């Protein structure tokens, strides 16, 4: 995705931001964030700074940013507040409360785990009847596709059994709780005052409150927790235990299929790109 600095933005976009934020003392570009064409901390004269994101052109990233702006009322006090959202020519620009802080640490023994559990509980207690249901978004497709396109990924598992588990998922994840659906350590921002914020709400949904904690179990394992200890933490500190064994197994099957298919697709495109590079720039002997 092309990245723009402040001076490279179309004048109409810069003027539109100025109209909404007031006099700008400094625009501090931020490199983080791969789904926006422009990200910056806008320091304002006589007012608190704002974190501004911008996306150019109709695309999935624009839809994700619009989702993030739209869920602001539901996530009050949990996510950074939305100060403005504006369509300017072919850009969507959103200004958020700027929260200075650090990403959460999920390693065993981290003091951040208690803050993360609190955030998960606050999210799970919110109802989101107006959001798209996760059961509509999560339709069983991935293992069927992997079986046809990348059977080696299926490996030792029985494909029919995986597909059967996957078909159970929509009913099991149904609910009315607010879900983030993309939680990982970088999405938890611990502010200087010790408060925790959850950021990047590009894929919100409504569903069962145990779904976000189930995602976090996988992230805890990635951070060094043995699987049984990660599940124990989730059972004791979140609404993960509301799911039951059948739901957790179905979730694990679905997410493994989803992530495996995306990884396989990316690997295939990477191989094609390398082959094309070899045509354009033959490797030296």
C-alpha cells in the first residue's frame, strides 16, 4: 500500500483535515499500520493531539477503516474515541483520540495479562445488535478448499471430519456480544496512566462472548504459554469457559482452516512472484 507523508497528500485532503482538527503545530508521520495510506499524530495548537488515519480509494482497507469509525459509540472507554470521520474526494480520513502507550506483553508471568483480561471482560459485556453477525461471516469453506487445492496441508487429519466440524461453527459462534475478531498483542495499547485501550476495530462483529478469548488463547500459546496453561488462564479470567468443548474444538478447526488457506494462498502468490522475478532478472550462476 502506498504511503503518503503530510506534504504528499492532495491539498483537498489536507484542507479537510485542517477544518476538522484546527491549527496544526506539527504532523508526526507514523510508519506503523499497513492498512492505511496515511497515519500520523497531529499535534494541535491549544488542543490534545489526534491520531489520524487515511485510506485512498474504495477498497477493503477503506471498509475496515469505516468499520473502525462506525463502532466508536459501542467501544466508548475501550477504544480510542473517534473525533471525526470524513469522506474527502476519494479518501476516507478518520481522527482518533491519541493514546500514548505501549503494546501489551502476553508472555507467561506478564503483569499485562490482568489488564488484558479486564479489557476482554469489558468487550464481552457489550451488546452489539446492529453489527453483522459472525455466524453470517463465518461460513464453512476453508477445509473443502484446502482439500482440493492444497491436500498436503490437510495432512494426517480426516478431511470429512474437519468439514463436519467446520459446519458446526456458525451456530456455535452466534450471539449478541461485541467482538473484535482480530485480537493480538499489538491491538492492546497500555497508556501511560495504566489504562488499556483496544485498537484497530476493522473487523467487528456480534457473536458469542467467548470468541475473542478463544482467539487470545492462540496468541498466548504463540507468546510462550503451553496450550493447557493458556486455556486455564482463559477459563479463569475470561468468558472462554462459556463455550464448552464442542464449540472450542469447532473454533480451532475453523480458524486453523482459515489461516492455513490464507497462508497457502500467500505462499502460492509469493512463488509466482519469484518465478516472474526470475524471468525479469535471472539469478546469477
